[in-house]
């Protein structure tokens, strides 16, 4: 195999790091190490002073680009230190560098990665800027706490069922206004079904007698103790969630760069006003209101923008690359001119998961997106239709963030009329190809 010359290297002043939990192995460009009369491979510790010493060594050699592998979370401190010292850090996928020839070792890994980096065979993964990463960390913590709080609600329901308190049979939400009041009364020591049924809200469909029957059970001491512990954990997690929401409000309030008019706000002190304020801060941060898209609520917009940022979509040259990064494009595995597989690749992207969750709410929507989703469900199975509509939502988000345009829904009737005109045009083309002519029958008076 012919050896590439120095002028054939795309990044001659580059280095690569094999990331580990307790130590890192670094390989600098052999030419630069030879000029400095040192070994191109060096072992580095994981402490902060070791990372700064590594940055000093790389800068002394004249290194400009550093490729590191995304190994767990061990690469994050190294990435931050090297980036703060002015080096251009490329975070690479381990799938691009795992085919190391010969025996596998940390020393050979870093040398192989440096060779791939110098020849331009690696691609950097995108990472949002520092301001976005701060909001993303708080938003992810909030999602984690909400998931943990939901698990404690399931434990409450489990203890209630073991005591034969069938609260879920008469209430759609166990921790709604009625359910939460009843559970807290049980923890406080109330056992009379008639007294507990007084907490029933008038909007509950089940009657008072049905609620009393559901609240008649065997009050076991061990289950009451676990129920009390679950309520305490639920309240503690609720306090942490409130702290995260306050932190998000402070962070978003300090990053306001636009002023978007969302109309008249709801009455102060209501739940709708709280959601409106968050929606206003997100719109002022990015300059567009993503909630104008049918199906996207304020929580979904927060998740998308916390992962992407106001200028993250501009890092992708085309909308196709953006959708490919989300994992919403069909696969193209071709060999010998035949398509082996066209299935969408697996991706653990949080934006992708949020958009696919949003799609389910469009089934009964009278918008153009709802009509589009129902038409796809007639042509294909539901999972593929969900992916296709999520792909359409991703394209809308990309154009709104890159062009600053507002989304305007033309409604279900407009979409169906467009589909009718397309079907007529297709029918005329097919008839002309067969030597026929289609003539439209005028509507009856």
C-alpha cells in the first residue's frame, strides 16, 4: 500500500486522544514530535492539572486539531479544557475508529485515530455552544426528576391496590385534584370511606357511592407505611422540579434577544399564565414561536430548543442533513445496484423522541398536519407514518429557526383540496399515456 506524503494530509498539525476513566493516551503528529525531539505518544492522567499539562504540551508542539472519542462522560472534562485553551476539538464517534488493525491497545488506538484524523477520514460530531449546554443540563435534570416522580406515583398505586383501594377504577388520574386529596387524607390517618369520598370533585364521572366502594379495603400497616414514604418522596421531587423551573426561567430570561408578540397573556396566577410566560421566553430567545406548529406544546418546544439552541439548526448546511442527524431519514443500504434496506436508522436523539411523541396527538386534529397524518396511516402502518410526520415536523422547525419564518396552518380543507387537484392531474397524465382523455363532469346545480 503506497504511503501518503505529507502534502496529502488534510490536517498535518493534529493529534488524537484515546479517552479512559483514569488515564488518557495521546498521539501527536509524528513530524511535530520529531522536530521537538520527543515521543509522539504520551500518557496523561485524568486530574485537572494533568489535562492542563496535556494542553501545554500540545500547544508547544503546534497542534491545532485534536480528535477525541465520545467514551461515556469521561471525554467532557478533557473537551472543556482543550477547548478553553484555544484548540479545535473534534468529538468523533467510536464507530468511525473502532477498526484498529492488529492487537487492540490504548497506544495503538490513539496512533490509529491520529492517522485517520491527519488524512481527513474522521467527521466531528456537533455539540451546542456553552450557553445552550447550560440550559440543556437543567432541562435534562428536570426531565429526570419528572420521570422519577412518575415512578413514585406508580408505587403509590401499587400499595393502594394491595390494600384493595381501587382508586384507579373511579379516577382517570390518581394524582389529580381528587386523587391527591384522598391519598393525603389516607396518609394523615383518615380511614372512613364516606369521609374520604367528600374530596371528590364535581367533575369526576364516578358517583359518590362508587367512590366509597372503591375506598373500602383492608388498611394494612406495612402498606400504609410505604404509601407514606412514597408521598414524602413525591413531595421532595416536586420541590426539586420547582427549583429547576425557576433556574430555567432565570437562564432564559437572561438570554432574551428578540421580542415576539404572542398576543394577550392569560390571567396572572393561573396555570395557563405560567405556560404562556415560558412560551414567551422561548420565543424571545429564538425569535420564532415553535408552538404555532400544530401538536407542539410548550414542553416540546423547550425540549427541542434546549437540545438545539437558537442557532443550532444553522450548523447544518441543508435540511436533509438536519433530518439525518435526528435519525428521521430512510436508510440507503445499496449493494450491486439493489436496495438492501431502507429502514430508518436507530437514533437515541431526544428531539427525535419528542417529535415522534407529538405525532400521536395529530390523529384527531383538524389541521393540515392532521389530514396529512391520517392520509399516511391509510397507505402504511402507524410506526412508519409516525416517522414520516416527525420528519415533516423537523423540516418545519429547521426552516423556522434558519429563516425566521412563522408557521401558518391553512387547515384541513385547504390540504384536502390540494390533494384532490394532485390526484386529478395524476389521473389526466395516466389517461394521456394510455391514449385517453379525462373530462370532468360539472357539479349538479
